[in-house]
């Protein structure tokens, strides 16, 4: 198993239950670099990578919507006055745009535009979707990315997520199929 805090390079293909592909690192010709346990990816994806043993290993993991991007939430539809949005009449309905928010930039879907209001959907585009990832371990760079695995610096309540990942790595949640 890969140590918590270890850097890993992986290629992956993400698909929905109907078989449609929503992401593919092979097509970008750029593997994903992550630090295992650093909460950079979905917890189920992180767990699958942590259970790989050697470069070349492949696995498939199914992540239900509740453990991925959650369920669609109607309360995340924002209504903004048409007149307050520059070029509101030219917004690409159905497309995602970047907007400024008090907590920083956010990617939102332009849900609809009326004469009075613009509706922005803040739900993740994969909300309500069960996801399947086929993951291949490409490389384990020599130096670990952090001291997450070092209990001297990271006890059970350090706040970085390592204790949560350790609990998730228990064998009781095994929907991951590995191959060598």
C-alpha cells in the first residue's frame, strides 16, 4: 500500500453509470499528481490509490453520488437581477461560466435568463451522479509530498484529513477491484 503523504502519479478514466466518459487523463496526455491523504481528490479515489502496491497496478472504483459531488440541491440556484449582470442577454444558457464571489472565483451554470432575472446553478455538474474511475498507477516519485505519514507532526486531530483517510482505509468499505 502507498504511504499516506506519498506523491503518486496516476492516469484515470471517469465514467457515469450509462458508460459515458466525463474525464480522461490519457486524452490530455497528463497524469494526475496527488499526495495520498491530502484531500486533493474524492475520498474514494484517494482510498483506491492508497491501496495500490506498485507502478502499473490498475483498479476500478465506484463512487456513489453521496460520496462524490452530492445530490442536486435546488437551494443552490441563485437569482440575480437581469439589470445587475453586464451583458445578461448574451449569457450562454446551459453553459458554465466563471463568476466572482465573496469566497473567490466559482464555476456556475447559466441555468436560464428571463427579462427580470438570471438564474445561476451552483451545483457541481456531476451532482446526483454515481461515478466510476479506472485508475492506473504511473509513478511514485521518491520524496513524499508532506509529513502526513509522520505521527509526530500529524496526530489524530491535525486537521489535514490524514486521520479521516486512515479510518477510510479500513477494509470494511471495499468496492475496489485491483489488478497487477
